[in-house]
């Protein structure tokens, strides 16, 4: 099984947390890590394999993306997703690869995701924004403004290389948030994938890519001591971006609180590990992380 992610030095600890969550269910995987600035000195896990930007320069598209976005780290990371996936499929002889944002964390067995590749070339997870035209219409419009699918999880089989190349060239054309042009970074382009590739799969398992933005459509329910999505799906992985964290901290997503607390304890562990190896982080962010953990512990009575 091949996974990949892209990171900067300030987020190494998230990569290690992600890898630990994958290791909880299998040792038979590789997490390919592209570091776009500064080196990754201490890999910790044998499943981690490191890459730097120079490793991608064999691709003309990659070279152009790096040249265009070298001063814009976020755009560089987003635009390199399809290039890096294609590199792994071609250079690492992988049959399939799944890209993961480094702020994902797995809580249940994920191996079934690779079974999808038996019949499908491309994997997508919908945002599942609210859809009502009668209330909170801004969320309905988000489907069209931000995109139907979340680019934090994308899977591709080797024979989807042409689709990945198309996505990379779209990102090279423009990677920006421009509603007038119908663009949202690298993400909005994914809306076209199921149209272009009839073998693409829109994953229906609602426990995949659980996040703050889908708490209404993907309702959390406590059944026999287990949190299930829509009363049916166990939580496979949660996308702990700022939106998800905000919803939990504000008390709007209480059934994810224990997951959140567990995740941040792991993050804190790897921050300590990296500091031992003299990786310096912004003290302001360290203090903010400590405050988040303290605040959460206060809420749940830990």
C-alpha cells in the first residue's frame, strides 16, 4: 500500500502522527513524504520515505510548477499533489497511491480503500456540505464555490496517469482562489474528474474524511458506546483542519471531542520528539498548541 503527503518543516510532527495512525492497522505500507523546504532529519518510522523537490525535476510539469510557485509555499504544495502521485506510480512501481493531507488521522482500518482500486481508477471523497436551499444557503453555495470534492484525500491507479497529468497542468495554469473564474486552489478542478474518467469512484463511506464542514450531512450518533456517522458508518479518518478543530472547540461537534483530544496528545508527543533533535518551531505555535490541549482537557474533565 502506498500513501503520500507533502509537508513543510513546521508540520513534520503532523506527518509522524499520520504515520502512527496508519501503523495502528498495518505495517505493510509506505508513506512517501515530499518536503518542500528544509530537510527532514529524523524519520522515526521505517514506513516513511523522504523526497525533496529535486527528486521531481525529471518532470517538465513539476519543474514549471516549482519555478512558478517557489515563493508561494501553499500553492507549491497544493499544485505538486498530482505530480508527486504520478512520480510514485511511475518511479516507485506502485499500482496505486493515495494522497493524504498531513492533518488527517486514522481511527479505524483503512485497508478496504485499496480494494476500490480493483474496479476504479480514481478515488474522491465529497465535502458533503449542507444542501438546503431554505436555510444556511451559504453552505449550499459552498459546493459550487469551494468544490464538490476535498483535495485532502485523492487516490489514483497507475492507469489514471493521464488524469493526474491533466490536474497538474490545471494547477500550473492557475492555483488561486478566484470565484469569478470558478477556481479554488487545486481543489475545484476535481469536480471534472468523474466526468472525464467514468471509472472514477466517489466514495460513499461517510466515515471517510469526517470534518467540521460535514457535521450536518454526516450526522454523528452515539450507538452502543460507538460514534457512528448517520447511524451506520464507523469513523475511519478525520480531517483535523482549522474548520474541524473550531467546530469541536466551540461545542458544535461534541462527539468528536475524544478523537480530537487523542489526536493532539499524539501531536504533542512528536513535537517533543522533534525538539530533542533541535528542530526549532515558532514558540507562539507551541504555546497555542498547549493552550488548545489545556482547554480541551478542561471541557471534557480530563
